[in-house]
C-alpha cells in the first residue's frame, strides 16, 4: 500500500500514489470503506482511499467503543483474513433471549442456526478491526491511502462521470476515477456534492447506556427486554464488561434524567431484578451514563453516474438491533463486487440491482427502529411487533446471501492464490 508523503509513518508516495485516474476512489477510511478498498485491491484494481483525518492514529479512536458484529459479518471478515485482528479485545456472545413484559418469549443459540458461519457473535472494538484492515492493505501496492484529504468539489455532469478536486497536506489534486465509493458517513459531503437529497432524521426517543463489569455466572447470552418501560438490552461490551442499553420514549427518559442516578437504577432494576444489586453497586454517578442522539439517513438514491453511496452515507440508522456496522460491512462486500463487475463490463446495472434488493430491507429495519424510539409512550407498537428476527440478524438479509456467497468465492480464490 502506498501513502501520501504528508500523511503518516508509512513513507513517501510512489508512482502509483500519484495516479489521478484510479479504478475506484473510496472516500472515508472507516471499516466499510477500508473493507471495500481491500477487496477491490485484492482483485487487482487500482484504489485510492481519501480520509479527512490526519493519520491512522486519529482514525481508530474516532470509531471507539464497541459494536456487536453478527456471525454472518464475522464470516465475511474471516474470509478476508481479518477475524483474528477483529477478535482482539472482543467479547463473545453465544446467543440471545427475548422477554416480553418480563416473560421469556424466545431463546436462541447461534450454533443451532443452520448455515451460521460461526457459533458466536462478537462485541468488538472498531479500532482493532481498523488496525487489521490497515495492515492487510499495507501488502497491496495498488492501493493508496491519502490522509488529511478534504473533498472540495465534484466536476462533470450530475448523473454522469464525476471528477474530484481534493485538498491534501501536499496541495490540491484532481482525480478522475472510474468509480467513487462514498463512505463518509451520515453527513456525507460527497453525497451533498453529488446532488443526492437525503432525509436525516433525529430519533424521537431517548437512548441511555452504561457499562458495568461482567456479573458472576454470566452465561454469554444477550438479553432483550421489551415492555412498558421501552426496550432494555444487556449485552457484552468488549471482553471486560457488559453494556446496559435503555431505549424509551423521550418523556420517560427526560423524567429520569431530571432526578438522581438512583432513579435510573430503579427503572433498570425493576426490569431485570436479578441484576438490581449489581446495578446499585456499579452505577453511582451520572458521569457513568452515556446519552446519545441517534439519526436515520434515507438517501433518495444510492448511486448516480459513477458515484455510489456506501453504508451510513446511504442509510445511517439507530443503534437498536446493532445493525449499522453489520449492514455497512455487508454492503461493502456486495458493492466491491459490483464495482469489479462493472469495470469488466459484466454487469453495469449491478448498483441499481443491489439497491432494489437491499433498500426494502434497510427501510423496514429503520421503521422497526422507529417503533422502538417513539416521542411518546402511546406511540409505541405492541411488544411482539418491536422485536427483530434473531435469524435474520445473525445470518443477514436472505435476498443478499447469494451476493455475499459469490463475493466469498472470489475471496477464496484470492486466498488460495496467495497461499501458493
């Protein structure tokens, strides 16, 4: 991998780093953008990644915390040789239980799901995954990373082939990529410059979470509690703790926030009595509680001309059901395959076809998230209508599984060739 001379410790740019007409430019060096770059690079494509942060050390903490990654997505990381890096500091979950009104409604184990790539999910730290991706990209001379790069404008005709003007630490540069993958997040500057309208909607409900140590005898099962209180989740946070997530209507959250932290502890203890003493012992100050405002993104289209939106740039979502990272990484695999197909002339309509298959699932998931984050309690749907399908979360959207399998076959051929 080549790096801009001003962008960090990996050395000066080579001739490939000066290429202004790569096969693909990826804007955004988050996990989804880097995975797409890696897969395209392994197919021999010339790829340039533009990242506005100044260096890799700044990129990893910006994606801090932990995220739940399901077996289907872990399988994709495994195929790409990234699972070991992603597992560093991660915590394992063997399955889940769902409770409605305090009564157990369902119990699930990943090992019992036919076709599950792995018998567990992971709560992993994005920084560890990013580190593994950067190390893998370092072996590819046809992939260039430019840190401290700000996209200033898109040239060309909207809906046609667009060029980029980019400000870098080394000066302003112009690029003429065959394709441009925009993985620059919820407030995507690339999406705006491409003239793609998007609805960015703030969640109407409240979201609070807090970390506690793993209690004695914890059995590595995530537990989701639906009821009049809203939604309470107890799940793994990395390798060393649990995170308790409370998603409720805005009024209920505000009422608790107006009082001492003991009021929050009581709400959570009433939902999960077996952890009441643990909550009281380990949640003693509001500084331990995180308050987050989530947003959903619905771009009017996910591609126009040679500009393709990836992950949160196309469809950012609430943390409910933990699908932001999962869907973005799955999209990266599918869209890298679509770019490769288009460059070889196999299927220039692959982007539209992917959106037609993927969008209904994504928007249904966003709608489900909205039913769990109402502004008022009387707007909440019945409990059984608010629970996601465990199998679909674990194995991915059924309609894109063939696309993931096709991409996996390419990756297997790459791994076999690299081994020999």
